[in-house]
C-alpha cells in the first residue's frame, strides 16, 4: 500500500503535461478505495 502512495507522489512530481496520466491513476486509486 505504501508503495502505491510513493508511486503516486512520483507521478504527480513528474510533469504538468502528464496530468491526464495522474487523473487516470487517481481514478484507479478511487476505485481501489471504494472496493475496500
């Protein structure tokens, strides 16, 4: 779980141009949270 958070932070720090990828990842995280 903590590993996912680290990846997520890295993703955010990457590039403003990759915001759409961050949004995709956030959707995945939301789905995961909803499952739990």
